[in-house]
C-alpha cells in the first residue's frame, strides 16, 4: 500500500521545511555557508529496533545549520516500515546532534553523532506500541552535481538501547538529494 507523503503530519512538515530553506537560499549563500537540507531513501538493517523484523524501507529528512565552517547542528527525522505488512512495526525516529564536515571541490565528507527518540507501532499481533531513546553514529559523503545541489550517501550505526536486540545489524543506509544554502 502506498502512503502519500502529504497525508501524514511528518510529510507536511517535510514540505514546509524544504520550502522554508529553499526560499532563504540566496540570502544565506551570500553571507557564507549556512547549512543544508536532505531528503532521501533510507534502509535499516535487520532487527534494528525489534527482534524478528527484517530490514525496513523508509525516508529520512535531515537539516543542518552551520555554527562555523566545519561544525553544525543537525536534526534528523526518519520513518521506516513503508510497504511492510501490518504486523511489522512502523518506526519514526527524531534525533539531534553535532555534525563535522570537511571538503572542497564539490565533495564534502561528514561525521555525526545523534541522540533522540524513536516510536514504533503496528496494527498486527503481537501488538507493539512504544518509544525509546535512540542514538546514531556515522557519516557520509555529499557530491555536488549542480549549484546548491548534491547527492548524499551515508551509513550510520543506529540503536535504541532499551529496545534493540543484541542480534541483528544496527546499520542504516541513506541516499538522496541535498540542497545547500
């Protein structure tokens, strides 16, 4: 079942954030590097939040505001479980933390550490509904292909210490479009 992006509060928030940053790009670029907004595909490894749950497909929305040329503050919203059966938990994670970026000539490499929370729920049996602390550590590379636009590939270690089983993988792969301002 396909869920339209506009039908969820998170989807509406994504659209508002993108339009806000897109409208402020020319002024922000004139005063120096200000940050970026990313929207893309994301895939979790198996058993990332609950045992017996294979890798889940989803989306990821990130935003970074630079506090100096190399260090920024990042916010990350992601949702997983798209296209999965009703018994599979749908998981939304919201995390914040620092990002360090270096680069030049159109290629930027970054590392980040994020802390926040996750909430999972399903409509099947056994019933799952709850939240937990979530942490992510990882990095990636942005490759510019046009003014203001880059393509991102990133990998994270993602864990919810209160929920995550010791088995399985805790990786998150993300790729998609970056808008720099």
